């Protein structure tokens, strides 16, 4: 069975600047766990690379 399509509606009573700020806060909060996990993975990868050879550039891995 297909997932239902998400439908968001925003009823704006504030200024556009305040709306943008609120939407960004929602996005940041929703992705907070993913960002924290990614940073932890990068710290682990960076520390293990430094132990092997500190002259190598740091490789950044992005999750899809």
C-alpha cells in the first residue's frame, strides 16, 4: 500500500519573517537527531583517520 501524500497548510497571521523563523525551527527540530548522528559518525571517522595517518584529508560522508 502506498504511503499517503503529506499535505501541510500554514495559516499566516504574522509577518513573513516570523513565519520563516518558525518554519526553520520546525525543520531544525525535525532533523536534530539525524544531524547529531552524522556529527558523531564524522567524529569517529576523523579520530580513527588521525590515528592512522594525520596527513590524509578528512573525508566527509553524507547520509542519504
